[in-house]
C-alpha cells in the first residue's frame, strides 16, 4: 500500500516537469513550422485606402501618472491607419482631463467618459464608437512596440477563422527582484505556454494588456461580459466556443507594469485563478459539444492541474504528519526526482531564451532567476488555484466586476 502512495507522490512531484516537456515539444513545433516562417508585414507600403482601420481602445481608471508617457508612444506606431479610443471609467484623478487634452491635440484620439462600471463595460462602450475593422485592447500603462499592430493585423488577415490575436507582453519595471522574477516568468514560461497552446489551435486567454479582435466577431458574441472578474479570460472562451480561434503573435511586444510587492503579486494571481475557474465553470456546457472538441485537451489539462494542486496540498499534509509522528516517510527517494525536475526546468529556460532572444536582447542577465523561478511559478499556481476555485464557485456574479485599481494583467 505504501509503495503505491510513494508512486502517487512521485507523479504529483513530477507533474510540472511533464508539463514543461510537453510545452517544449509543442513550442518547438510552433517555432520551427509556424513562427519561423512568418513574413514581415507591408502595411506601411500599401495604399492607405487598402489598409484596414484599427481602433485601439484604452480603458483607463486612475491612470493619470502613466498617460502622458504612454500616449506619445502610441501616436508613433508604424501602422498607418489607426484611431485611439480612451475610455475614462469614472477615474478619481486627472485621467479624464489628460485624455481630453490629448484629444484636442490629435484627431486620431477619441475621448470617452463614463461612470465607474469596470473594464469590460468600458470596452463595450468603446466598441460602440469604434470605426475600425479590428479593435485592439491595451492597458493605460502599456507601451506597445511600434510595429505590434502591424504584426497583429497580419495575423488576423491570414485566416478568416481567427477572431482574436494575443500579443507578447513584457515587464517594464525590472529594477526590483520581483520585477526580475516576472521578467523570467514571461520569458521562460508564459511565451512557451502560449506557443504550446497555439499548436492545439486554442489559447486559454488572450493577454488583456495587448490583444486585437475582429469587430465582426465581437459584435456577434455581444462584446465583453461585465459580470466576470477577468474579462480577458472570459472573452477568449466566449469567442472560441462560438467557433472562432485565437492566435498568438510573439512579435507583437507590449511593455506593461507588473506588481512590485509580494502581496500585489499574490492578489493578481489569485484574481487570475478565480477568473479562470469562473470561466471554466461558465462554459462547461458549451465546451463539451462536438463542434468544440478542439477545446477538450486544454479543458482537460485545466482539470488535471486543479487536481494536482489540491492533491499536492493533501499529500504534503499527510507526509508532514507521517514524518513528525512516525518518522516513516522516506524523503530520500525524491532526491533523484529533484535532479530531473531541475534539469527539465533548465532545459525549458534555455529553449525559451533561444525563442525570445529574437525579440528582446539581454535576457541572459535574468538567467539566475529563470532557472529556478518555475518552482515558484508552480507553487504560486498551486496556492492560487486552491483558494481561487472556491472563490469562483461562491462569488455573486449578478454584480458588475468593477475595478478599484489599475489592471495589471498578462
């Protein structure tokens, strides 16, 4: 009986390593057969009337400290035909005054104002006035790469089944250890996961800080849901269960501010975990229809990870009890597994560095964090899932998901 228990322990211990191997293999296929063959967009050389208009929406809540830095960057985008729609969601600072001032300076800027009702409501408001064929979403503190829009439009133009494209978010604030850790995470984990999911033809969530949608698709699904705690995860599944696919565009870089305290990071990840659980529960009936069978692998993987999180908590408690009361739990058998886990994470880091170094130089300086950060990532993932799933089940979804602070999301 105890031997089977040790086998179960080993399987739980090695689950992150198995997922890392899967991501490496899938991301390799994506890189060599899809990403490596992407061509440079040529919208800047086309006649202006042939270029699709893009409406970039920027929902803002108390973003006065960031807008005067972010707006000039947005106005310098290389894409030749775009409008910027800033939606002031009842900010209590000077956000409204700033976007009004910039709207008077440049005809490409549209300023909207509303009572505080949440990011999803602000995006729906912007969608009603957007004139573009495509509508983009970025955060007020985000800084887009000058050619990010070109890359995302090219992705959507390449396939009529694509309803959205998600960009490649990067961390702006890297002066702290926590900032370096998250830089490591985005370089060695998030991008790899997105590539692996793209091979399946599905993406768990667009990056709310940098994404582009077909206006036709968004109108068809009724826009963003205002009662979900993470509107970006919800709209991803809303699109995909309606027959659209989402594509990952690693060349579309976007720099954003991330939490700089452990408390802020945990609060953010707990919100993501809760939002993911809410979405999985909400779309359970639609996912298991035969027409949505392409979503089954990712859906099953979510439940496996949730099972892993709760099981690991339980066995850790049991193992601690056995060690304290009887001294019978043999920790030595996990030392070889720890070596395998470390080597797997190291391989994951090296391969991720190889992929992302095409788009951002100097990632090697974060290698000390990258090599061991996957341990932290999976531990954080476990804790937030354990607490986030019950919060998702019992949250009152009849209320609007109103934000009370700037959204710092992937």
